[in-house]
């Protein structure tokens, strides 16, 4: 994959590798990004999980943060994600 910042390399890797995984090609990957190795592993595992290759943990689904929300959803979801 193409290295870059955490944000852009996550998007590029998701597009490039996600399409292959969804076509049933491969079951492992290497993410390259400018930054900490642990983030490469975290992003790679997230792509494998969200593509349905890894079936472990929770799939947290939350609403977009529109004007109708009356709670601090961003903090609540971050807390749940950290705890799980």
C-alpha cells in the first residue's frame, strides 16, 4: 500500500485492500503509514474486521452527529469503544 498520514493511508488502504478482500482474495495485509507501527496494525485489523474476514469483538454502530442529538454522542461512543 501507499504510505501517508494516518488519515490518508487508512482511506487508501481501505479502498485498495478492501475491494480485494471483498472479492475473496487474501486474508491478511500490510498497511503502510507515516507514524507508529501500532497504528498500522490497528488499521489493518479494523479493515479485516469490517470486511468480515475477522469475526471477533463488537461492531459499534452510532448515529451521525446531527443537530437533533441532545447527548455528547462522540464522547459516549469513544468511551464504549475504549471499554470494549
